[in-house]
């Protein structure tokens, strides 16, 4: 009994000793790692500041970044740019998806050697509301209806309803100069809620009533337009004049919830019809494809999160502050964590139209229809830094030829 107790005591002492040595080694390794990160990644140490802003008559206080020490391109002229029409504002609408993708398709016309035409965003938005209402009725109220949508909704609606020029359909009533879809959406949602409450599922009658709401707020879209002396339907104009290769545009995402190099659903509310036509690739491929496309002369429609302390309309730029995450630690998992906990959401769509490399960073010239992009010196433009694109951009659309090597992996 005593001998056994001695052995147990000695063993216990040895275990404790080894544990202490092991913990000491782990702490030393952790300390070294912290030192390494500090040396490599925190040389640019960003300061967090609080700012105030007037929002609808109320003062809002929010966390931001001290942008005073950030080196950025001096102007859009420093970027290698590709054709795009000047930025225009979406005003009080949730149609960034339509403004960004329409701008992208206009640039595509120029890239393909066509005469670019300023197209109507509101023609597409009108029919998108119609199709949202139609699905809501078909699904008996189990479908999402709101302002937002995705890039591939634009190509889908054009396939169904064609396209018209901006001069043919503005979506503005006489005397209006700014878009405002607040009352429009409320009326549509109230009517659809009435349908659900009363079990009213007559599709064509319900859709026609939604069209009457749209006509009241946006005006009725043209059934035909005059083009070079010809009378064409919007579909004929798309097919015979614009000749956009709508089937040639592909969308990408980078999420761990699906196997890489497979297609799946981009699971966000604005993908209201649950499209599964998204190519899922690792982050390095995702980012490299964006850079490769813009360097080949293809512009890109991007979608992602723009609600972080590192984005500022007043300063025309978007970066990831070191107090969020050092650039070296931005990887698939840190990106996934933010998507999972909803700190990275699919809340805005923009159009990538230019690129510039500096010694330390790459910068992307972004054409943006949102209000914040018009607060700074360069109205309608942002400068996105490489770290912001890697961490906060969640999906993109591009012509398939720009990503042929990547598509070959599927």
C-alpha cells in the first residue's frame, strides 16, 4: 500500500512537471506568434474613432476609422480604367443590384465592339417586382419580397422582358427628379399580405393588381420603342439591336458550406428565387479571378458588405482596419466566420471599372450608385483596397471568357 502510494505520488509529480513544461512551451510559442504578427501586420496601426451623422433628422453616432494616415490613389485618373457611363444615383431605392449590373452590361457592349447604349434600370426593376409578386402568389406567401436582388436577376428579367434605353423609360413621374420606392414597396407588400391573410391565390389577377401599383408609382413601361425608324418591342430591341450574350455571364461565390468547384445556392435573402447557378471557389481563386478579369479588360459586377468602419464615402475609400483583422490573417475562415455571424452581409452591389497596384497594395476603382459614394470628392466612385475585396466582397458576375481557366476546374 505504501509503495503503491509512493509510486502514484511520484507519477503525479512527473505528470505535473511535464504539464508545466508543455504549458510553458505552448505559451512561448503563442508569445512568439503574437510578436510575429505584431512585427509583420501591425506596422500600420489604425485608430478607431466615433463620428456623428444626421440620418432622417436624428443624430447617429457610429464607429469609424481615422482615415487621415491612409495612403490612397489621388484620383480615379490614376487607375487603368475601362469604359463606363458616368455614375448616377439610385436615390431612395434598393436597386443597387440593377444599377451595378446594368452598368456592367453597358461596359460589355463597348468591350465587344458595339456602340454602348445607356439602358433603363427601372425597366428591369419594374419587371423584377412583378416576378417577385408572381412567385409570392405561387408559393402561397412563402417567398421573399423586398427591394433587393442579385446580378443574375438582371439577365433573367432581360431574357423575359427585353430592355429599353434610359430615355425610353425613366421610372419617374412628371415633375419627379429622384427615385423613391418607399411607398411603392409598402403598397405591394400590404397587398400581398392581404392575399396571404385571405387565401387569395389567383395568380394573374394578383399580378395584374401589382402591375397597377407599379404603373401608379413608376409609370407604365413601353410596349414598343422607336429605334432608327423601326418600331420594336423591348424583346426585339434586346435580340436584334443590343444582341447581348446574356447566357455568357457567370456568377461566383466563395463559401465553405458547399464543396469547392461545384455549383450551389448563394444563400442570402436577395437571392429570393434560390438560384443555384453560383460557382463556388476558394478565396484565393475568387480574388485572383477578379484581378485577372480586370487586367484582361473585363469589368466585373461585385456584391458584398459595405457597412464596416473601414468604408467612408467622405474619404472615397474602403479598407479593412487593423483593429478588425490584420491583412495577413484574412483567409477563407475569417471570411466565413463573418458571413456566418452576419457581420458580412450581401447588402450592396457595385461595378468594378478600374485597377491600380502600388508598392504595398492593389486598389480597385468602384462605380457606385449608392448615396454614400456621392459624399466625397469623387462623386459616384470608391477606391476599394485589396484587403476589403478579399474579406467583404461575397459574389461577382463576369463574362465567362474572363474566367475560362477557372471554369475548366468544374
